[in-house]
């Protein structure tokens, strides 16, 4: 649960189509307790890795800013 009240779920979606199996990473950001709509995304493996890199880079920047504020 995030501090703004959203539940974030990251899962794997596997569609076992015999001719071409499809595997995706899903990101489900649930609605806020107040009822605001949530969102859902299906990412390829490469898209999920790119998103993870960008999230980690932003977290590192946030850490840097937070450590200079104290």
C-alpha cells in the first residue's frame, strides 16, 4: 500500500497459446480508498526492465535530494 492509499501489484501474465506463448509483466495500480480509478498495464519483458531501471534511477535521485535536506 502506498502512502497515498493505492495498492500496487506486479505479476506475470502467461497466455499459453500453442503457436505463440505470450508472457508479460502486469502492473496494477488499484484505486485510491476515496474511489479514484486505478490503472493497469501489460509490459513486455524489455519494457518491464526499462521501467525498473527508470524507477531505480528516480529512487536514487530522490535519496540524494532527501539526504541533502537533512
